[in-house]
C-alpha cells in the first residue's frame, strides 16, 4: 500500500472514530451501534478499537452485536488489545467466538492465552478439533509447525484427473488459498503437488502422477518462521507443505500467515531500536508502559555514565583546552551514525539470510574500507571547520585523527556485533544499538581526548 493509500485509510479511521465519539457523547447509543455494525467492516472496527483507550475500547466492543462479526474483529486485533478483551470473556464464550476462525488463526490466539484458559477452551471443543489444535500447539509458535494449518486437500498419485474433480466437488468449499493439491502415498508421506489450474486443463483420463510436481521441497515442522518467510519470498509461493521428520504431510502454510510473520519482523526491528515490544498497545496501562521504558532508560544511563567516566579521565586536558568539550559531540555523533549504518545493513542481511559465516569476512573488509574512506574524507572537512572556528590548526588535526579512528572502529563493530550478539542468544535488533552507541562514544571520547592530551601536554 502506497503512502497516499495509507493516509486515506488513517483519515477514514479518524472520521469514523469522531462520528462514533459524537454519538456516544450525545447519548445516541443506538446510532453508535448502527455505525459499528452496519457501516464498518471487521478490520475497520479492529482498527478503531486499537486507536482508543481501554475504557472506550470496552464500550465499543460491547456494542458489536453479531458473534460472527465479533469473532472477525477479534482476529484482526493486535496481540495486546486482543488479550485485554479475551481476559474479560468466559472460556465457553471465547470458544464460541473462535469456532469460526480459520484453524491457524485459532491456534495463534490460543498460543497467546494462559495455560489454564487454553485447557478450558480446549475442553469446550469437540474431540476432533481439540486433537488437531493440541497437535499444532505442541510445536514452537515461531516454527513452521506452529504456523501451519492442518486443513489440506490430499490426493493419491494413481488416480485420474476425473476422479480428482469428482472428489473436490464433494467439498462445500475448499480451504482458503488452496492453489495446490498435495500428493501423498498410502502412509500419508508427501510426494509432490499438483496445481489446481493444471487439474482444470488436463484430460480427464490423465493420472495425477503424470502432471504432479515432485521437485517441491517441503518445509519441516522445525523450520524457523524467518526461513519460511525467506522461502516464500524467494520462490513466490502462495502455499507450502509442512512435513514431520518421517516425511509425513501434517499441514500447509499460506501466504497470509507469512505476511503476518514479515510484518511482525518489521515491527520488531523498528520497535526494538527503542527497546519496545512490537505488539505494544499505544494505550497500554501506564504502569506497564513506564516499567518497559524504564528498563532501557536505566541501561542507557549506565552506558552514559561509562562514557562520562572516560571523559573524566581527561579532566585536566579539558580545563586546558575548553574547545575540546565543544567538539566532543561531533566525534561521538559521526561514529554513531557510521556504526548504525553498518549495523542496519548486517541485521537486515541476517534477517534475509544473506549474511553468515561464509561471507562475513568479505563484508567486514568492505565495511572497514568504507569506514576508513569516510573517515579520511570527513576528517579533512571537520578538521578545517575546527580550525576556522577556533583558529587552532592542532585542534583540527586532533579531531581529524579521532574521526578517522572512530569511523573505522564504528564500521567494524557495527559489522561484527550482530553475529556476536546472536551467538550469545541476544537479539541484535534489541541490544545492538545500545552496545554500538556505547562503543562509539567511549572510543570516540578516548581517542579524541587521548590524542589531545598527548599533543597539548
């Protein structure tokens, strides 16, 4: 969706919110209920609920009349907003609402609930649905097994196209996004796939074996969701089969689930830069928000004290040459930007599967050259600016040398840090920025003031 389309959607949402708020403020409950139930779609209502404080959210939710519409709205809500509403529902009521969910959406919701609630909801299901849900819940939610939908249409390789057509006509409706039929043997082991389009244009007497594609690489249940997303992107898939260790077909993953993974990954990368949760509700309780943000403010405070400690080592030099204090932020800022550029490139490359042990050396060398080249160029610019400002050629030399060293170090740290953090089971997107800023500040201050101490001593 382009920027103008996004702006139009946001503007429409605000208009709807204003109309409903006006109706509620005038006591026109019936009018507000009509606006929600007749004029707005489930995604629109979910968007509205995510845009208002909790008290108003509860009021609007209670105005939604039809269970089917309520279920659709619930499926479109963010994790935190949905958890807030679900917490007020009885297990039986929740089970009735999610009965119309697609299977994978049903599992996604249950994965967000406390164990006690999950058990109660499962008990309210029929035995067949309960078993299917329990099977998927046994897999990691970030894996292909946790993402998959068990609603699949399978055929045997030895039957004819005519038989396949008669078989699929028995369905009231095919599972959403059924672009392929999965071919399995009598032990339900995955053999290949046959596109429905090919079924429609083939001769009735043609067997499935003659037209099926056996080169399809199925996803295993342990495959991480990031690799699933990369596979879909690389191969332009609409759906993909999921198998267990024995090659038995368990389900499929469809593109709508992969879009959710990609969006969550993008949100995570953006929000992690500020130490926030990608599912954070903009109207989350103040106590929760303050606690979350305080953690990273505290971490930042400790790193700031570390940088200040380095500055304190050169107190005598700063007293002698006051201009050094004025120019220190320049050194730190240049290093921070250079490091962030390298860090962002590497984290993105890792997310796309393009950066690993096989090419990290080449990438380090490349970024080092870039850092050195930028350091040499900008050291001249900054050095001349310092000389023009303070009339001290030595000061220009000192800051120029610090710029070169700090940009080179920043490029190296920004390139190597994500891999190191990942090996330590730490999210690079979450901790990379904090660590990088600390390193570039400390190195920049130490180099700048250290060289100045040597020169001005």
